[in-house]
């Protein structure tokens, strides 16, 4: 849906996945969105399936960011997607990470990674 909440009252899907980068800014945005869901300032009728955190850079995260992720995990189910160099240039990875299959199942997508790469 982009950077706005869907509105189930208008017939838009109510099942949502919050997606953010693992940068300080991305984790802050996810935390703010979770706060809006908790305090009722998001539209009514939303069902949070999970938070998806996409690596913002290769390598390990600094401890301060890992701590923020732990806090987010205390409020929602979190899926992490690793750094995928091909995505940076708009390409496709040779072998999709297993996390993408897990996410496809979560949202009910009928995705066959082997077929999507041909």
C-alpha cells in the first residue's frame, strides 16, 4: 500500500505486513507504525501479520540496531530478509533466500521461486 494505511472500511485489505529497512530510520518508522496500531490511531480493522525487516547493508548489524529489533520483536512477529546484492541494481538473486518462501506462505502467495527466476 506504500506509505499509508489501508482502510478496510473502504474495502481495502485489512491484513497487513509492515516492511522496513534495518537502518535506524527504518526501525524507527516500524516502531512508530506499531505504536499507531497499538494506540488506535491507525484505521480500525487492521490485522498485522508480521513485520518484515530488510537488511540495509551487508554484514552484521550494530548492537544498537539489534536492540531495537528485539524491542520490535516483543511487539510483533518479525521476519528478517538478508542483504541481497542483486536487488540493489534491480536484478534477481540466482537463488532466492529461504526467507522469501516463508514470507510468501505468510501472505498466501502461490510463489515458486525456481519458476520465477527463469
